[in-house]
C-alpha cells in the first residue's frame, strides 16, 4: 500500500475588504496590529457569496519583517449559509517589498510569500463538506484589501 499524494483543487477566491489597521504596539513576539475585515466577495466554483462585516486579522510582525497572519471572519453564501473561516499563515519577503506593501503600493505577488492554511466550519448541511476539508491558500496584499485563493486538499 502506498500513501496517497495530496492534490490541490481551486475551490473559491475571496476578495476581502479591510479597514485601517489598529496598532497595538510591541508585544512579546513583535509588533502587534489588528486589521478589521469589513466586507468582500467569495467567487468560485464551490462557494460564492459575501464576506461579512465581522472579523479581523490579528497580526504579529516579527523583527525580520515577516508577518504572522491569524484571521477569523465569516461568509454568507449566495444561498444563505453562513461559513466561519479561520485562516492562519505567513507573509514575508525582501525588506523593500514589505515596505512597499506597508505603504499601500501594489507589488508583484511573485516578489513575496503569502500562504495560509484555513479551517472552515458551518452548520448548514449543504456545505457540510467544508467541515471535513483542509484548505491551503495563496494571497495578494493590496492597499485596502487582500485576495486569497482557497484550494481544497484532495
């Protein structure tokens, strides 16, 4: 018997709208900030709908400039289901690229690394499959939004 090799299948992409960061200052692990999630869209073959105006990204910026991303928010699908999203990961790159992102500039997504792993949960039977599916994600940071592609691990 061989161990199965996982594959990835695009499930949906989120276009997440962000409010201005709330700076907490230096914590035990680095600079801390909260970035409110205020809306957006879910677009994809498996899930479509809206990102609700609830949740935030609780970030820690380490001394080397890498950001630990720790988000919790929710989606309402086009047919009324509510899905919780917990998405954790990292964003890092050359100092000049990270500085450009912090200044709100668009930079090539290939010039930095933004990857996460997501857990989704719902009580809606139509989307119960998300409760038992692992997702890995790749993202792009924009001035007041992020784009995150969610891939099912199959």
